[in-house]
């Protein structure tokens, strides 16, 4: 297993939720962490509370110049690049009979194409370190949530991408993995305007029983899964469910 200590890790969407938790988790284990996001106040607050191991760089993953700048910042901060955690994404919900083309294009641009483009730029940096690219999928491809097809299809694409990218980059000793989280209480739905904060709280409480283990997960439990994929040297191309058994579709029949 690889050691986390002294790794240089770039985490997109590190100003909140799973990205923030992953930044804390890796910094606590001795990594040099660079986080990005569009809201300066969010990423600066996370970096300030983590300390010198964490650097915050404002950036939008849909913008090529920003993608180049975030990778350059990670190399500057960590002296190299060992891991790209392509975590930034948004929730996109739209009913099938209300699809709009611009909305669907934005969903795929943000949730899929940005990670592909960032990975493309990262490959030459990850080759010398025999590094890893970690994507974040979703339980939306294990359980079907009506109204969420735009989001679910972007996350299905991420799983397909993981396999092909792993096959393609394996000979260059770059590993690629995907974590498939269950429900974790973050700001993703509130940020998208899908739920109010109160509605989100009650929805997360309501979905706890659908997990085989009877509760939703924490950002640190997702970070543990990411750590495994980063450290395990003979694992690539896998989608690892870290979902408390939500994806099992437990039935009481
Ligand atoms: N929470 C769950 O239950 C759950 C379950 C399955 C999968 N996931 C996945 O987990 C990942 C993290 O989500 P989360 O739940 O932690 O939500 P979150 O707290 O909303 O975090 C997402 C982060 O991505 C950033 N972001 C969004 N668009 C961006 C862009 N264009 N450029 C740069 N940064 C951008 C956001 O910051 P800015 O708005 O400041 O840019 C935000 O900090 C996502 O891939 C999500 O799909 C979450």
C-alpha cells in the first residue's frame, strides 16, 4: 500500500462536503493538499482551518485556463502531483417531459467533461509519480430516483469513464478508481435549489432506513474509501460502493 504522507493531492470542490472532508482526511495523514472551488470564502475557510498543508485556489472546473491553474498550483504546493480527486459536481434534476438541452449540456459539461479534461491535463504529471485519478460516482446508478435522470446519467458516464481510463493508463502505471457514495448530508441539493435546508435534513433522515446499515454516511467515511483506492497498488478500474448498503435496494418482502 502506498503511503499518504508527503503525497500531493488535488481535490476539486474542496470547499464543502465530501471534498472538504477528503482534504481534512488526507492533510491529517501528512499529504500536501490543494483544494479548488468557485467560492473563495468557502475554500479559504477550509484551508485556514487545516493549516499550511492545505492551499486553496479559486477555479471553475469547466474553464480550461482554471483547470491548468489548479494543476499548476497543486504541483507548486506539493512539489509534484500524486492524486487527482475529481470530486466537484452539481445535482441536476429535471423531469423527463421537461428536459431542456442547455440544462443537460451543462450537467454533462460540469459533471463529466470537466473531469475528463482535468484528467487529460493531469496524466503527464501523474506518470512520474505513478499516481491515481479518483472520480466520484453515485448511488443514483444503483437506486433510481425519479426526476434525477440528468444527474444519474452523468454519474453513469463517470463509471464508464473510470473503466476505460484505467485500461488505457494502466501501462503507464496510473491507476483510476471511482467511489460510489450512498447518502451523505452535504450542501449539494440545497446549492442546486432542489431542496431547502430543512427539506434536505428531513430527506436525509428519511432515507436512512433504506441503507442496509440503517443510517446515512459521513464525509470521512467517503474519504476512507478514497484513501483505499489511492493506496491499493493492484486496484484499478473499480467502482467501490461506500454506501452503507443503500445500493443493495433492501426490500422487506
Ligand atoms: N452527498 C451525497 O449524498 C453524494 C452522494 C453520491 C455522490 N456524491 C458526489 O460527491 C461529490 C461531492 O459532492 P458533495 O455532496 O460533497 O456536495 P457539495 O458539498 O455541494 O460539494 C460540491 C463542491 O463542488 C464545487 N463545484 C461545483 N461546481 C464546480 C465548478 N464548476 N468548478 C469548481 N468547483 C465546483 C462546489 O463549490 P463551488 O460552488 O464553490 O464551486 C462544492 O464545494 C459530487 O461529485 C457528488 O456528485 C454526493
